[in-house]
C-alpha cells in the first residue's frame, strides 16, 4: 500500500473533521472557564516547524536545544532567578509540581508536604505515586493559605511547603513572603505553584497592582513552576520549572547511555521541541512590554465583566486578584448545563457553589457583551435571579 494514498487521506480527514466539529474552540471566545488559551498565531506557525524535534536527545537537535536554553533564560529573568539556578522544561503544572516534590523528597529524605485546601489536584497524584503525605491547612476569608497554621504542622518529616501564586479555582495568591520567611527560618523547601500566575504577576507589578512578591527575590523560594500554555499565550502543553540551585538536579538525574547526553533529569525521556519553540517565539514576539499590555487588557476586561455581573444582582466569591472571577450561584448545575446548551463553557466549582470565568487573551468586551444577555436569561429561567 502506498504511504501517500490521497483517497485514504481525504477519508481520514473527513472522519477527523467530524470529530473536531463536536469540540468547543478557544477562537470562538465561548470557552470562558479554561485557564488554557488560543495560541498566539506565531506559536501555531512555529510549532509545525519543530514537530520532528526531540529534546530528549539534544545531540541530534542542537539548535532546538539552544531555543530551550533561551526560553529558560527568559523565564529565569522574569522570576529573578539567581545565577546558580537551572530550568527544567516540563509538560505543564502537574509535571512541574511532581518534579519539584521529587527534588524536595530526594534532598530532605522526608515525606510530608504542607499545603492549603486550594492546592492543585496534581498533589493528590503526588501523594499516591511518590508515597508522600499531604498536610492540609485551611484558607483565610480571602481564600489564601492561613499562614498562622503553618508552624503547628511542621515536624521532623516535613519535606516541603507549597505556596500558590494564582490558584486554579479563583486566581488568588498565597502570602509567599511570609512562607519564605518561615522556610528560611526552618530550613525548609518552598515550592511555588505559579502555573497560572507566573506569566501574570510580574506584569501586574509593572502595572502597579498591589500583589505580593512570589519569586526568587524571596530567599526562601526553592522552585517555581509556570505554564506557557496558560497566560504565556502558547500551545498546549508546555511548562517550566525553575530551580534555585542547579546542583539539585543531580538528585533526580540518571545515566542515559543510549542518547547523546550522559545524564538526564526529569520525568519524560522523549520531549517534543514543538511546544518549546512555540513558547520561545511568543516571548520573542511579545517581549516584556507585549506581555504587560496583554495582562493589562485582560485585567481591564476582568473589571468590565465584574461590573456586568454585579449589575445583574449576582455576587463574586472574592474580589479578583487577577483575571479570574468566581461567581456565586444557588442553581449551579442548572446554570452550567444551560450555558453549555447555549454554546458557552464555564468551569463549575461545586464546593464553592460558583462558576469560574477566566479572562484569557482571546476574550474581548464584545464577547462579554454577547455572553451577559445569555447568562442573564438563563439565570432568570432557572430562578437564580
């Protein structure tokens, strides 16, 4: 059989297009509940050029390896990482969190992680696959980690403390400076999950928003994870873990005799260079100034959306810290299901009885103006208003 059978190609594409039509898509603007994004056009273009590259074997792809190094440098500079630091490209926040806890466990030979109730579900995976124990502390009324409860939970088996810079549910930021002080005093490993906030908070600071420090300017911070496929405006999936001391990677590296590099750290062996090149292209295209404008626009539309929602007579769970809104609803399942029927996707957070709306770069005021009348109509239909 020919490898290039055009009739077969047409048949397969027809089948796949039928599946694709069932998907929601970011370009429509109707996905309002996801922290992922429609990629920047240059990210899509570059991604296709690097499909066959494998960063797991850098000797074969030295050019792509240099792109990886340049992307890590951009993120490291953004996060004020010291000269001793290193970066590890990961698939996203979950792998970043797993890798950070892997390092913490190897360095300390301990098994307990202190974290808040707002922690990402990836830590449940960490608890299972890494035989670690999660020690939960409650949240304050502002939905941040209650730092006053930390010291009561530190013991001889504490491997790490987790701080969140942009929670998955509400985009809130834990008091990382206070966590840094505790970890410095107690000589503890501090991981900051900034999968969402890593590409937002540095630019909020440049825009004079009052948000806490969260990065390596704080001496107690050990590792930070960020995601380029979220507010980095790039393709799925690509994350970065920045590590304060390059030597710590020795704790998780293994010999790799069958490829060009002698040792390899991280979970994955084979790693596509496509997402890495795409993310780097976006950083080159936008630069710090471009990201600042992007974040400013998202925050302006967040404020606009907040006003429209409160004008309806609805309330938010908490004042937005970044471009994430939690809208309280009594008829949560009914509203979410009806919105889906009307072609709108929001995120349902059952335990808070709210929907999450995330104002990503592709969301415009025009889209919000299209959404609000539908939202209001549904709320009236189900008795929410």
